[in-house]
């Protein structure tokens, strides 16, 4: 941080910071306590931190930035209009703090050491009226509040919709970490040898059943996430291109919130397996996995805690259905679901019985069935609690949270498998298509396998077919283990980005740790189409 | 590391290091390549690193220690007698390296920054004949090898039995991390508030169903592990007290290997949930969870990789049974299992049907049933592959690895639930007993819940009882959430060891981060018995 003595102004070097979270309110942004009181006389807002819980926490770039986008309760004549966003100057071009602003460095974290996080507090800092970002609510010279969105809840959601692109960006970041981790772990597993038949050469560790069982499902998941996040990005690009307001695209918001939660959790679980599957080597910093783990660990709770994100998914799913019937938020939806859903489900149920369990059709129908039944079940439970038993919505919702989270993930599972299937379908090169199909079948099988208890409970699987699913899962993992090298090679991560000695790519800072590639087959044979596409 | 200039000898400050793992061989210790060639003329062993793969890796204290316990192939007249342990001087009392020894610092790791790990290589280092640790094998002056254990495999296992106490120590370390993490996360969850019913105060986050669902099962598991690791420690103490050789206590070796794997994995999963359940605060170093995670991450792969440990469990289980029938390693066992097991299982199956699913009897029978069926199934599969289909043992075993790992964990699940149940039974204070019983039921329910797919496949649960198990799991978690404070308080971790601001215990290095305790009820009411015992 430049001291006061450093008076050389840095022209064109203004940087910003995003100040939403407070000490007392992280997930529940609506409850933030920072105040922006309109003063009609001076035509200013007075930004103030009224108590310790109102301090802005975890603010990235807090120890260096010049301007902050501060979320605060907009207060006019003593009445709050809810959270709004204000531009507050923090430091001048010489890095000197403006009066009334205080910053505390939050120091050490598990990861992301390149980001300085700090606590921001404001002691009646005055900013011009024009510093309110007024897309969703403005204050006139004479102190009249106007908003294009009447309903305060809708207005609040509109502001939060701005988080959608960064949440999608986080999905891509998680995916990047996952691809790098998998590249390292899979390359190592295909060169490292340990144990083997008596009197013979030890086998590559990828041959151990437990090793490919742990890594292959993650690779299949990474592929599913690649295709699904691209799908979400295309919708987002379309909206931006046509200057559409994100707030009106609730399906996209639900998809991105769900993808954020699913991808960041899958990433952590993947990296942990990569770390364990590479043994002590995976614990060494030069092999990159520890850094990836520590940096991306926070992804699951920032930009919207994952458990909250999954609730956003379900709330949006409910909202979509409700809007369709233009009735009150719960009633119409429930009436619809509990009545007509039964028939549709029965149809789909009958249709599948002729499919083989190793067909994509069977797997797609299974995940679709699950999402629908969970949705119907949740609607019925909420209906019964809120409408029949007159339970408060908060406590009814809370007692269904496990169900909510399960439904949200089931939704994302269905969408990701669908997108993967569509990608396979549109693959123009037959050889690549069949390779991708193997991974797609593995992904679908994994989804059904991990929820087979649910399918058994709902008699969608019999004990016999459930055991078949397990065997299918085991054999799918074994089947793709050699093609895994082609896939990670098609990720096309430049060697200077990998730099993990155990991946056969030296790291100049750890010369002693280099494991030369011992691998002769497959490694450099790249499949043309997936090379170009992944 | 003291430089050569630092000539002040440190009297009584000799430290050692344990040099087993090599670059090429971690899990497969039998395959290590370091050589100890006996030279009858000089009555010395020549310790040598013949190739890069033979370098000793990850050696703790390598950059400072004076002596190393080096595992090497004992070679006499050109023939290897298998790995033996030798004391090799590395540095003199001034910290100066002896000739022929080289050390490379391995630098940065994910955690355990207090331990220096290095690579040791030997260039024909001569040590006296007496430096062979000769309990399991000695070399006479005239170069004759003698061992009290004839069979080389048995001899090798005898040497590895020495790892049992350190593996148990690791279980206690993992448990320590788990208890500290849970103390921090549960105390915070009982003071932090977020979201709530409309117009009312926000609720404590422990009230959110997803929050207690994530934390309570870990607390129950920690209790089960406390009682089980004590049970193992008592057996170990008895053996040490009576100077019995650990090698002869195979059940203990199996128990400790399994406990090591189970406890270290449970610890990581617990700490990850503690981190996520405390949000961004859990990512801050001052709140301790990141440090605990990074330090204990390596536990799952060192002192025996967990996947290997679970194989040790199953091999020992097989060996126990075999010994009983004094036949060849596989045959006798299989014959026994595949014939008589059926009847015993049927009896136990009939016996349970009158128990309620929320009784400890039901849960104990369920985990016992599962272990037995998995055991019988594995025996039958190996029998069929090796005996009938003449498949090589290595490949037969490898194709059953998923089954092996599942059985090993099922074994540990059964033992931990039994030990927990016994501890509850012997608790003398009725109030504490009923509190512990709640956690014991939760633990048993969790075990059955997480494997309910298997129980459904084997028709041990019906779809209806399986759904009941889920509801029981949800309600058990909710039931114990308030008592959780009493339990973590009974862990009796001194405040200066906790020092996590979010746990309401200030950390002098992060004054800004202190969250004063807001909690009024339960916090300081300690249950007498569990206080004294945990």
C-alpha cells in the first residue's frame, strides 16, 4: 500500500471495489445496515456505518482501491427504500484515504493470497446525489423516490440479477481448476507405477480399480459442466447482445445459480480426489493441486453461498411455474403440480420400461423423472404446511430445506446431462462422438448410481437393476480410463500453465521433483474434434 | 539449518528421521530400491542409492537431523533378504553432513509447514554391521542371515507392524482436529444469526435445517471415534505392558489400519463442512479451520495411503479367518464362508424383524448384517475368480477393489457403532447417558442412511422403511442440535488452544475479527460426566 509520502499520482490507475457483504449480513443482503441518508439541502447522500455489524467485510482491493460500489439502505425522510448501490470515493490518486473512511486489512486466508481483503467503515461520508446508481431506483432533487419496479421484492431481485454474470464466471473458474487438476492427476496416474502381479512389472496406478473409479467420474462431470456452462454463456451473450435486462430471464438466473453451486462443489470434490490419487506428491506445492484447492475453496461460499444458491434455483423454478398461471405465488403452482403432474409422470414412467439401463434414453428419463417427482413432492409438502396447517412460510420452507437442496441439484443434474447429450449428438466426427458418448454414459450412470437409493425407494429401479447400475458404473470407469489421456490433452492447457513435475512437465522452481514422461501410448494422439472444441 | 560456521556443538540434541518412502515406492514398500550390501571384510553395510527412483523422499527433519532409520534391501552375496532397517548417521553434532550423504529440501507443501521434508540419497555410505536393527533378521560376522521368522512375507509384515502405534497416533491427531473444528463451527452456528421469519429477529444459523444436517452427523462420528480409538489404545497398552509383539495381534493391526483410514477421511469431510458452514469467516486463517484442513489433509495418504489401509483391513480379516481353519490362505476361508455363513445370516435376519428402526438393536444388527454379507460376497467372488476361473490373484483382487474398500469401511462402521453403544451402556450418569444415546442413535442412523441403497438392494430395508430412516436421520439431527454445545464444551479444549474469534474466543493476532458470545443458554452448563470423560 503506497504511503502518504508517495506523492507520484498514478494517472489512469483508478481501481474499484465491490462492497456488499457486511459483518452481520452475508447471505441475507436485504438485511444490510449501512445507511445512505439523503440530505435535500446539500443534495448529497450521507454514507454511514451505524454499528459494528454494518462494517463492510471481505472487500477485495480494500487496501488499495480508489472507489467502492457500496450497498446501503437508501433512507429518505427516515424511511428505507431498501438496499441500493452508491459510488463512494475511498482514496485519491495518491492513495490517500478520504476523511471518514477507514480500512482494516483482514490479513491471512486459506487461499487467494493475491487478493487483499479488508474491512471498510464510513463515518458520515458525503457523496453527491448523482453517485446513486439509479437504474432500479432514483431520488429527485426534492427527495422523491422513483423506481421503474413497484414491488420492493422484485426491485431487490433486479439488483441481485447483476450478480449472474460473475456467478457464471466463477463456474468457468471452477472448471478451469478442475481441468488443470484432472490433467495433472490423470497424466501422473498414467505414468506412475505401483504394485503389480507377482514377478512382473508394477502396473500404472490408473489400472487400480479404486484409482480410475475416483478420477473418471470427475472427468465425465468436467465434460458435462463444459457443455452446460457454454450453453448458459450463450443465453447470457444473447441477452447482452439484445440489451435485454437479466432480471427478466429468470430461467437463466436459476440455471446460473445452480451451476455455480454444482460446479464449485464438484470442483472441490474433484481436486480432493486428484490430491489423494497423487499421494504425497499431490501435497507438494510444486504440483499445483494444493494451490488450486486452497484458492477455489472459497468459491463454494462466496458470490452467494451454495446452499443459498440452491434455494434461489428452487424459488426461481417455483416463480416460473407460478407466472405461467398468473395466480398467487404458491396456490396456482401447487394446484397445477399436484393435479396434472401425476398423468405426465405416469406416461414417462411407462415409456422408459422398454429402454435398456445402459442407454442414454434410460438415463435421461431417470433424471427427468427424479426432478419432477421431487418438485411435485416439495410443492405438496409446502402446500400442506402453509395452506392446510397454517404454518409460517419461513419455518415451513426451513423444514423442507433438505428437500429443496435435493431438488435443486436434481434440476442441475438433469440440465447437465441433457446438455452433454446434445453436445454428443451434434459432434460431427464419428470417432470423437463415440468417445464423448462413453463419457456421457458414464456421467448419466454416475448420476443414477449416486441416487440409486432414491430410485429404489420410488421403485424406479428394482434391486436387480440397481446392482446392474453399479456394475455399469464400474465398467464404464474402466472403459474410459485410457481415453482419459486424450481428453485431458484436448483441454489444451499450455505446458507453462500446467508446470507440474508429476504431470511430466518440469517446474523451474522445483527441479528435483520432475517425473519424466514414461508414457508411450495415446499421450500425443489427439482427437481432432475434441481438441478443437474443449 | 545451521551453517558450517556454527561450530557450537549441541549436546544432547541429536534428532532422528524415518526414511522409508522412496521416489519410486511409497505404498509398495516391499519394492524399495535402496541397497544395504554386506561387506564381510570390513564388517560393514554399504548403503547406496542405485538410481533416482531409490531416493528417499518426504523425509521429515531431513534438513536438520543427525541419524536416519533407513529402510533398504539387505543384500548378502548378491541376494536380497528383503527390506530391513539400518541406522545411518547423516550429520555430526555440528550439523555437518557426513560424506556420501546428500539432502535436497523439498520446500513448500499444502500444510505442516513446521516439518522440513527432504530427499536423502546415499553414495556408498559405510555403516558398522551393528547398525542393522536386527529384531526380525540379523547378519552374523561370517555373512550368514538369520531370522526368527522363516516366511519372508510374514517377516516383512512383522516389520510393518511397527507402524501400528503411529497410525493410532494419527487417528488421535485427526480426532483432535475434528474436535477443534467442530467446537469452532458449532459455537459460531449457535451465535451467528441470518435470515428469519418476516418482521422477526433473524434465527441462529444452527436452526437452518441444512446447517444442523451438515454438522450434527460429524459430531456424532467424532464421539464414535473417541470411544473406538480409546478401545484400540487400551488393547495396544495391554500388549505393550505385557511386552507382546504387535505382529501377533493382527486384529489390532486391522482395527488400527481401518481406524486410521476412516478417522482421517471423516476428519477432512468434517473440517470441510465446518469451513463451509462458517462461510467466509471459515476461510480466514485466524479462525483456525483452514490451518487444520491444510495440515491434516496429508493424513489420508501418509503413514499408509487410506486405500491401501483398507486393503490391509480386509487382508487381515481374511488372515484371521484362515488361521482358524489352518488351511491354505484362500481355500479354507472361502469354504467356510460360502457354506456356513448362509445359516447364520438367516438367523440374524429373522431376529431383527421385530426391532423398531429407531432402536440401537436394529441399527447394530443392520451394520453387522452388512459387514457379513459383504465379507461372504467378497470371499465367493475371489473364490470364483481365482479357483474356478484360474485368474491371477493380483488381477482378481484388483477387480474386487471397490468391494474390498466397501467391506473394510463396513467393518469399521460396525466396530465404531459397537464401541459407541458400549460406552453409552457403561455411562453411570443417567442424564449424560441419555444425551450420549441420542448421538449414538444418530450415528447408527447415519451409517444405515448413507448405505440405504445397499440395504434396499439386499431387501434388508423396504422402500417404506428406507424413507423412515431418512426422516429419522433428519429428526435426530434436529433433536441434538442444542445439546451439541454441551458436547463441544465437554471436549474441554482450553481457550488458548481454540483462539478462534468466531467461536467467541479472541485471537490476539486478529483483534478486528472477534465475535463476542451472544449466546445465553446452555453454553456454560456442563454435563458432569461427559465433561470428565471426553
